[in-house]
């Protein structure tokens, strides 16, 4: 009887015989890529280490005039004395090292440097036509940030270093200041991993890559293996990004968010974001008691107001009484209600509370929904590629699946995994899985089960993000021919299938309408108009004047770019609409920032190609519905709520999905190996790369409430990693 060792050896021999060449090639490629990444990390990203190796360091410790503690051998910068000035240096200054004590409380310091040199006899600053030495950030916890390269004209005579900024916490402990310091060697593992990943993507998606020769219809096993591997990497990246922004996660262990760890449990949860962020958790507690309104009692002054939805009047009343109120909740008939979709509460918060008695961490719900979206989106795209097209390669599938997943706005929801993001993320996840189930049912013997599951997912969107119900309109192009044109609806089997398509909508609608009626006395009132927000929603109405600014902001506004990491900046906003516009920071319109969407400019011509090619109009109809729905949802968002970056996720997926299908159509009409197809592939690679670059940089833009705001001293390490030359 063969031993375990014999079985392993036999299996290894079979794999080697069948895939030996491929494995050996993959190993060689991996070795080259890793070696290239090591070379870049050592010789390029550590440029300052080699550039400063020949410097003659000058320690200015003896010339520092700050208060000095002899016992600790440390200087102190205080609120009164936070400037260091050195005169008559008369030396070449290539860099400065400001050596802060790393044992003090961590913070980011704004450092202003001025100097005189052979071109400036006095300190110079910014003028109308020039820019002086910019204020730079130095983290007391980041050694790399303490080294500041200077660009001077000849010898420096006088040097002035000042800590500026209103939020600085004094005293600041300082070891010394050095000129022409030797920059330390830093093999940054995170940067190295990013480099390996980028090199691997460049190699994998190069025009001559073998993945473009693997047809997913003709090679199902190899293509599915490639898709599964890619999706696994995507799931890992999404998870890593969410946990990276640890200040919003709400989960603590002995080594992660340990400041909020209870010291007992392996994992414990804690509240993040203040009272306003606990709405879903408080609603779960209310449900457990059998009530639909929140426990917290509104202040008497709010109940006594003639118009409690006027923010200005609310603010005045709050100042007079000193009693706070809950912001961004629905207020009706003397109670607080949650107007956000109720499904996430039933899905996550209520079961978690009943089992543990604790508040469910919202960020984990966002992560679960995001991972479900990635899986569902990949499965749906695979379904379209395999059953509606003949010549989609693994390379083309992955080249389009990556921007479909990462450029549709979900990364921004993961960046801010709050209760604002959760219903949108859940709505997207239910939508893609609903569409997948519908697509499976079209060719399945068990159509009723698939149709019921698909419609249930699509109907539950109404309890998450009602705007995304627009995707339910895809039922018309998907089922019209079969059930109406071919009259399948009139057959017993067709009637059963149609009933399975409709029944979940009826059931969910009945539940939601009953929930609305029990709260507000109307089956169609979700409570959004009773929102205690920045404007009076009861009088907001619909105004065509809001559409033009919203259309420009959501679709056409170019990105605002600077030369400093992460390069993207919030967009300026100007409008001729002479009324109140609700707006948060945005970072450009999707058509201007995502070049992959430029394919939509040729949508009419491509649709005509498909129209002439196929007798059925399914794909044609799906694309049209996606495009029309995308425009409608974007403009409805602007009318009902405003212009906000997270709302991009409501409609970006629709345009990206339409783009993917259009490119599948073009690919189907171009013969392999032709100049036109090769050119399309090369242009597409560039467009996808730029779109992904924009979406990735958006993840690292510093914003209020994110990692960069809560831990600016740690975020400085990210900046130093990216701007290795400074």
C-alpha cells in the first residue's frame, strides 16, 4: 500500500509532467520581477541615501538657544519659543535633519524654513510672482520625514526654522539639528510590495501576454482559475485597505486598535464616529424592544418649534438652551426615526445585538457588502462573457473587470465605512447578485428558484438604497423577448416563472410600505423629508436649476491636480444657481477622470454593430437601460440630496458596466491578430491604467475623519514612501 509520501511524490510528478514548463517559466518571471523590484527599492527609492553619502555633516546642537534639559539631553520648543535661527553659517547646505524625540506624544508638525544664500541677502517668502520655501510636514514618529532637502543658490549664510500651525501641541522635545546629514537607508517593505504588484500587473497585461490567447469559452478551466486568482487578490486588497483606516473600523484586539481593547476578549467592538454614527445600532435596540423610533428623547425646544427642519432656527434654539439634538435623523411627531434603508439593520445589527447585546461594527458590514459586490460583479461579468459572446479572452475579461470593480466608487465607501456608506454598499451587492441570479435563471432548468432569488435581491435594494432600484429596469431587456414577444408568459411554465420574478417585489414592497405606514402614516413616505440636516427637506422640492451644476460636477469636471502626493485635490465649485446647493468635497467628474468611459462616446456606432450582428436585442437593451439609468440616478441624487463624492457609487457602476459590454461587442467584431484589434488593446490598457491610477490616488487623499486626519503623524510615512526624492 503506498505511503502518504508516495502519494505526494506521485501527485507532484503528474503536475510536473503536465505543467512543468509553465511552472518553470512562472518561477523565472517571478524571480526577475522580484529582482527588479529589489533593484528599484535599493537604487532608485533610496536615492537620498546614495546622494548624501559624501556629505560632511554639521551638528548645530551647540548653537541651539532653546530651553535645554541637561538630565534628558533634550531641547524644548514651546508656544512662546518655537523658532531656531542660525547665523553666519557660510556653508553649502544640501539638507537639514530636525531630530525630534520619538518618545514624546506623536504629532505632525508644520515646519517653515527660511534662509539667505548668494541669491538672497534677506529671508524670502511667497510674493505675487514667486513661491517661497513651502511649509513642510515633519512627523515626530517618522525618521524619514525629519530629513529635508534644500535647494539653495550657493552657500547659505543664515537659516531660520520655525514650527507653525495652530494645532501644534507644546512642548516639543528636540535632540538636535544637523546640516548635510547622511540620509538613512530604508528598505520599505510596503513600497516593495507595491512595486512587485505593479510590475506583475505590467507584465501580466502587456499586449503580448498569453492571457489574451486564453479564450474563456474554449478554455473554461484555465480561465476560471485565472479569474478566481484575480478575485482573491482583489478581496485581499479591499480588506487590507479597510483595516488600514483603523480609526473607523470599530474592532479592537491586543495588537490592533489596542487603545480600545478591553483587555479580556480576543476581539471586542467599540463605537466610532460619535452619536450620529450610531443610528443603525440604536434602531436595532429599538426593534428589540418592539418600537420603531429611537430611544433618545428629543429636547423640548425641538418639540416646541414651529418648523424644526429649519437648521438656522434649530442652531439658535440649541445655543439658547444648551441642549443638543441628533443630527441627520428623521424627526416626526416628537420622536427620532432612522430614514436610511432598514435592510442593513435586519441583516447585521439586529441579529448581532440579539446575540451579543453589543453594537455591530458598521465597517465590518461595509466590508462584507464590498466583498459580496466584488464576487457578484465578477460572477455577473463572467456570465455575460461566456454566454453572450464568443471571443472574450481571459486578458480582456480581467482588463475590464478590474476597473468595473475598483473605479465604480466602492473604494471610497470602504475608505469611509460609516453608516452612510453601508446602505449604498449593500444596495450594490444585492444588485449584482440579483442580476447574476436572473442571468443564471435564463438558461437553467430551475429557472423559478433563480428568478425568485434574483428578484428578492433586487427588491431588497429598496430597503438599502432606493435609487439603485433603477437597475431593476434591466428586467425589461432581459425578459421581454422571452415572456412577451415569444408569449412564454401565456404558458403554465412561463406563468410560474413570471410569478417568481414578481412575487419577491410584492413581498418586500408590502413589508417596506407597512414599515413606512407604521412610522409616518403613509406607505410611500420613507422619512427622508423629515431629516434634520443642513437644509429643510420638507421644502426642498425639485428645481431644474440644480441639474446643470450637478451634471457638470458628476460627469464633466476635470480633476484638480497638484504636484504633491497624492496629487488630487478637492474641486472648486462655482454655480449660477441662485439658491442653496448641498455639496461636499468632490474630486472630478467620472467622464473626465475615468478615460475607460470615453468608449461611451462611440456607443451609438457600437450598438448599431450589435444590432446588425444579432437577431436578439438583449445586450443592446441592457446597455441602453444602463446608460439611461445612470443619468437619471445621478440627477435624482442631486435633486433629492446634493452633490457628494459617495453618491458617485450610485451611478458609476452603470456606466462602467455599459462600457464593458460595449467593449465586448467591439472585440467580437474585430478579427484576432488584426491591426485594429491590437490597437484597441493597447489603447484600452492605457485608458484602464489611468482610470485605476485616479481611483487609487483618491483612496489616499487626506480628508476629515479619515486616517490622515486622525493619525496625521502616521500618514506622513505614506507620503514619505511615495515622495522618496524629497
